[in-house]
C-alpha cells in the first residue's frame, strides 16, 4: 500500500483543548472559503474558522442543545441529521464540507461520505483510529472494549456505531473513487506524525486522523 500523503502545512502543536483535530482542520481551510460543518456540536470549530480563516460558515447539528449553543454564539446552524438531510443540499454548494469526529456515529458512513464529496469541492474528515495500539492492547490483553481519550464512553452508552481504522477509511475512500489530497495522523501528544511513515505505522500509533478528500 502506498504511503499516505502529508499535509503541506507545518507540523501543528496540539492546542490545550481536547479537540486537537480542530487545529489541523483550521490549517487546511483556505481563508474566505464557504464551509459547511456537519455535526458541528457546540460550534467550536466554526468559531475558530470564522475567527482565523474568515470563512462563510454554516453548520448542521443533530442535537437541539448543540444548535441552541451555536445560535447563542451567533453562528448560522440548523438542526439536521447527516444520514438523512445532506441529500437536500445542492452539488458544489460549499468549498469545504467538514465532518469532524462524526463519521463513526453515522448509520451509513459510505453514503454520508459520498454526499460530502457531492456537496463540497473538498471534504475534510477526522476520526478516532480504532487500530491504535492502546485499543488493540485493551481488546487483546483484557478482552474488553476500550475507553480512551478519543473514545471516552463505555460500549453501552457510546453514540459510535461504526468504528474504523485508518486503513479501513483509506479502503472506503478507494471504494467510492475519491482522491486523498492530503492526510495526517495525530499521535497521543497531538503532534502530526512523520510525513513519510507508512500506513501501518499510522494505523498503529495514530490516535486520530484527518483526511482531505476530493472527487477524482
């Protein structure tokens, strides 16, 4: 398997906040772009993008509480479900469509990813890597579903229903015929991993990954 492409940006140092992928995502978005953040939560990423990148940002969020928080911050966010409502967006409506730490909670990740690439000229997807060594250790040594910083809820209460590894996601990208424009894995400290490391290394030591995709 080919080695992953690395980001053109300098290595990003993790922010103190728990969502270290936000810093990487922000560095990948061109200033002034039209952005749709799918599953935007409380709007933290949208705020970063509007402040630092001056984007024309929109959001869609499943929980009413999340929508309320976003609106209170002055963000343009509506309530919606990624599995059902993306179909209503026209083709090429945005420069970037972002799905951060959400694809594993969707019912049909393949269709959601296809919609992202239809709606946006590029899709940015971040997700926790279920192939990380600590997760393998928990399953192999203790025989129990892991609880980690990025997978912080027990198996019976987590919203995640489709766990995947970095290699799994790469396989899905190939299956739908999308192009990986750039990608990076983040280790336990939030640092981007070595640019020339093979997929197997990323899959073992990357806690999470960020991919930028486009249509082939």
